[in-house]
């Protein structure tokens, strides 16, 4: 295989402002530091794979502007292959302004959506996405579903990163081996199963297109009909914590994926898999910035799985990498080397695995 992990999805440039605090309306704050780094869920996961010493390839689509050039240049600096990137003429790339509180690491996001068209089915290079044992995705649009279908036909594995739940994911579920989602996704999925739909905040996050929704409608799933999303009433998607997240992971695994992981931030993650159902604690850290922590968690987990590690040890590596990432501003600057992550694991009483994978 040419790559350990391949990916496709959204990519952008993050304009990060470390502030004395995130001000309320009409408030004021001081900019402590300002930096620019590449962003995007799968995009940053691929950087983590490369930083750990793996081989990563990413199908990027950007505009022919300075932002797009900066996005691709940073991939190359980290060693992520973007040889099949698509540069769309006369289009603007995506920019996200991330406000980070120096006080506690809390974040707010301002999105400046470019006008780059979403990746189309006929723009997915089949020979490229099937070069790795694992394909990583973060949306369930037609291009992602097509890529997943090809990868499964080649006998390889597919992973999905879910931050918020939307019924469109059902189009992708039949192809998934790994489903790694946030606690928000888990709670929203449980609410959906109870007959409540997603709200406006979820749709705004996903920037769902008609094509994405239509893909879900055409999936033929019997799990739930895909209807126009409406705002759910307050309290209809209650927060899930602790072992209730493990219950949600087990429900999600019932849809078909072999391994389901639900992340809970500083409380670690919950996994339902052939290796059993279990909790993996997080490594304590005083965060400077948590931007990208979940993304590099995914990248580290898939790096380890591609190298043949057990799922339990892969999750410990993912936790270590995510914690260490938080020591620096931005989603990528703090990503550790494999040696740094192993040193943290081996120095923790919580790691009882062998020193070598």
C-alpha cells in the first residue's frame, strides 16, 4: 500500500486569535497572539498521521487564491500527499476565524465560507483512495459515499468522523468499519431514534447541501425517514455522560460498524467493538488550545490501526496524541511525534499494554 490512511473532505485555513477572554456582546478583549494554520477534520487527521511517521494522502479541493495555496503548502510541509488536489479557477477557499480564550481554552468560531464547489463524484480518484488500508471521511455526500463504496470493494476499511448527527450519515453506514463520534453526535442520534430531529445549529455546522440530503434519501435505509430538519425543542437532545455514552456506542454499533468510539473530551472515550466495550481515560493536560484535538485523535487511532495495533492500545495512543496537541495554539502545531506520545503512555499508570505494538 502507498499510504497508511487516505482521506477526503473539507479543508480550510484557520485564522487563530488567542484572546485574554472571549468577549460578550459589546465587550472587549486583548489579542495575545495570532497565527494561521490549516484546518478541517479529516485534513488535520491526515497531518497527525504524517506527524506520527505514517504515510497520508488527502484529496483536497481549494480555490486558486492565496488561501488555497497556503492550505496546500502546509500539507506539503507536514508530508501529506496532495498530488491529486483540485484547484478550482476563480473560486475562493474557505477561511475560519477561531477565537481562543487564554483563560480556559474555550473557543468560538466564525466561518467565512468560500465558493469552492463541493467535491463531485467524478472528481474522486478511485486509484488514489484505494491505495490505503483505511479511508477516512467526515461527510456523507455523494463523493464520500462513492469513495467508500470503492474502498470496500477493494477490501479495505472506512472510518467516519461525526461531530453532529444528521440522517444523511445513514447513506454511509453500510460501508463503515469505524465510526468515531463526539458526545454531541451520540446524544443527537439517541434523540433522533426517539423521534426528534436535528436543529438549526447542527445544520449550520454541517453546512448541509441538497445533494447531501438527497444522498441520504436515496440510501434506502429503514432506520428512519429523511425529512426536512426542524429545530428540536429545548431539552429534546439531553447531554449524555459516562456510561450512557457507552450505551449510545453500542446502539450505533448495532447499525453495522465493527468499532464505534464516542469521545468525551477530558473524560476520555467509550468504545464498543469486537474487543469488548470499554472506557479509555484521557491524559491530564492544561490546555492552551483544544482546536483540532478530536481530529488528531482520529488520525492517531487510524495510524495505529493501519500499523496493526490492538484497538485498546490504539485508543491510548489517540488519547496521548490529542492531549499533547493541546499544548500549542492551532490544530496542528502541537501534534507530537510518535516517540513523544509513547513516552507519555509509558509514563502513565493507566497504560498496561506492551511497550511495542
